[in-house]
């Protein structure tokens, strides 16, 4: 891994200035994205429901809502519902708004904050990846890693950092990159502390990366089992994991998350992190000389944690969301990102799998080549981490961004081996064509070029209508006329609720969040049941208006489940007399009625 395609003097210089160069590259990317995504910033195009809800959470905080009160009162009013997130990711968005507001006003401060905030964790991620490849591949390899990171193969990863993507996934990926850097760190205490703190921060944000955190902890422990001198790494990891989780709980856990819930950093998972950290601390402190004894103690500690968890928190042995069977069947099980990669079309699965597979191959080869060197232990840990991240795709494709991010490390190692060898061949064709082809293959860039040759889902007129409705109904121009009406509770689709409360002064019934399960089922029952059933449900929620977006994707579910249900009748022109049409502009994608309960 010491071969380098760069002149040694140049390599020394870019190694010495690696942080400056990485941050300069990040600044260029920031400027590019802000220019490229200007229309999204201008129109406050928060494309995902979670992004809209994140902004509403920040608005509530700046509006005086309590730090530990994460209840969203504008969905399912007046009681609202609890969001299982924490306020940690709210801080940079809120800080940017407060800084920009005196100069730009509230509306533009929000736009720019939503544009800039996702790019902050991108800088952390670039530093984390650079650190890892510098430690494991070569001092100058971070340049190559940066190119691969921004290639087609990692497009799902980079998509989590683009302007307006203000949800928490970018920060969790940033912590994942630091976790990998900690596993690769030759300095034991620093490496263990990095893994522990990154895991604690990630858990404070949300539990999505819990499997990766558990895997990283297993790697740190197994390194100690194999090599007793790794006790300092394990000791630092144990202290920072338990201490960091405790601080995260005290500083950011909402009132609702003080309960024994399974979907956030509640007392359930705090007990696991503190208890597990304490056991690992004792193991690292004792550190018996015999490797078999260390393995037995580690296994016993794992059994104690698992057994205590099963005994004390049996409710968490199933789905962490804790939703009803009906909600799981009718909604949660049908979320596309929760399905494994093999259940998706080839043109979706293939580009997603290329970089993780390339990264795994590269990591395995690099590990073999590093045997007998000080990098071997780091490569073993990272290779197992890459393998785990790739295997997670067989569970859910929402693991795709993490798998691609970790895959960049192994892909960089593979390219660092293959490209110098090709560049030293005597044949010009091999040097030029071979090097380009190898890089395209290893980096996953070729995957984007092959999409045109892969089978596509039939794009019929109906699909185009649905896509157009999804796009139009979430825009500011479409919703602006609604703000001219007195503020009230509007009964509308689940997926439209968060956008409605973000762009108007009206309240809605539900959003696609599992703690909002009863309201989600109410909306589904209302649209698929009878007209009288809808009226009763709407009255119970205090809704005065009914807003529908004809042909929106969610409405296709209503019609497929109940062709003659309430929504199906509306599409057939069978409108009850107690629905009074409310005029909207001629080009509006919506239909709006006042609900008469008299």
C-alpha cells in the first residue's frame, strides 16, 4: 500500500496540508451546491416530509416551545403528537436562522439556513473519510477518496447532504465516517474515544445507525480480545460511549422520550450504553493475559447485556417503533426504503450495490496485503465494517447511503493498488484506456452509464399524472391561496400534512410518523370508508376543511383498497351535500371543500 502515483515531494506536501486541502475542497462543493440548487432554496423545496417536519421543529423552538418539548402541536391538534427525534440537529439550523435573520428577514433566513445546514455534516464526512484512507491506504489517498465519494456510486450518500436536505441523516453519516476513522486510528486511546463519542452522538440524534454502532463496539472489543495491548482503546471507548450517551440523554432527550420507549435514546437504550460501557471498562481494566479468558469474559459481558435487555425491556424485542399490527400492515411494511435490495428493480439495486461490493473487494485485498504490518488490525476492523454495511442492504435499502460511504474506503484502497500498476505498463492503450476503465469500474461511476441499458418500469400516462401531482401539490404557488383563508384544521393526505403546516398557517391531522399512528389510521379509514364515516372522523379531529390533491401517489392507495370508498366516490363526482366547494385559482392542483356539520 506504499506505492504512490505521485512524486514523493508532491505527496509530502499534500500530506502536510491534507486538512486545508480537504476543507478547501469542501468550500468549493458548498459554493457549487448553493449555486446549483438555488431554485430549491428560493422555493423552500423541502422535498421530504422529514425535512419539512425538521423545519417545523426548529420554528417551534425559536418560537418559544420548550427545549425538551418536541411535541408537534400543529399535527393532530390540539394535543399534537410526539416526534421521536432530538433537538441536536435543530441547533445548526436554528443558529443559522438567528445569525441571518437580522440581515435577511425570517423567510430568507430560513431558506438560506436550510440550504447551508446540510452542507455542514458533509465537511465532517469528508474529513472522516480523509482521515481513514490516510491512515490505512496512503498519505495522499484522500484525494482519490474525495473523487470516489462524489461519483455516481455514492450518489445516495451525497444526496443526504444537498441543500434543503435538513433531516438528520447527513449528521448520522458524518458520525459513521468518524467511527471508521476511529477504527483505523493507530493511536489506541484516541481511536477508542472517537468511536465511542461518534456512536453516542449518533444515538442521541436517532437510532438509525444503532446496528453500525454495535458492530463498531464489537470490533473494538475483539481487537482487545486478540491483542491485550488494545486495552487502552477499549477503555477509552467504554468511557466515551457511556459518558457521551449519558450527556446526550441529559442534554437532548425530550419529555416523551423519558418513557420506556424503544425508538430513541430513552432510558431503555441509555441503560444498555451505560451498563455495557461499565462492563467493558471493567474488562479493559482487568485485561487478563490469556486470550481465551479475554474471549470468555467478552462473551459473558455480551450475554449479560443481552439477557438483562430481554428481561427488563421485553417490549423492545420486536419492532422498535411499537406500532399496531394494522398500522404495520397498511403503512409501515409498505415503505419502499424499508424493503431489502433484492425486492427492488435492477436499475435501482444495481447502482446501489456497486460501490459497497467494490469497497468490500478492495478492503479484503488491502487487508491481505497489510498482514504483518501495523495497519493490519485497522484493516481487519474496517473490512468487517465494510462487509457489515454491505450486508445491511439485504435487510433494507435505507442502508444504501451508509454502505456506499463505508465502501469508499475499500474502493480507494483497490484503486490505489490497481491504478499505479496500470500506469506503469508499457502499452499506451493499457495505461490510458485500462486506467480509465479500471477507475470507472472500481469507483462505481460506470453504474450510471449502464442505466440506459437496464430494464425500466413502464412509464405510462398514469405514472406521469401521479408524478406531476406529487410535484405540483407541494409547491409554494399551489399552497399560497390556502393562506388567504382563516386558519383552521384541514383534513388532508398523510404525506401532505407536514408540507401543509410548513407553507401555510393551517393545521393538519397526520404526518408519516409512527408515533402518529392513530391519526394515520384515522386518515386512511376516513378516505377508504363511507362518507358518513369520514364526516364523523373529521368532526372528531375538529377539521373544518377537506383538501385533496387528485392523483397524488397516496390517493392511489385509497382507490386500490376501496374503489367505492369515500375518496373513490369523490373522484367519481359523488360529493355529499355537506361538502361545500371552496373556490381556488383555476390552475390549482387541489380541490377544497368546507365541511358542514350542521
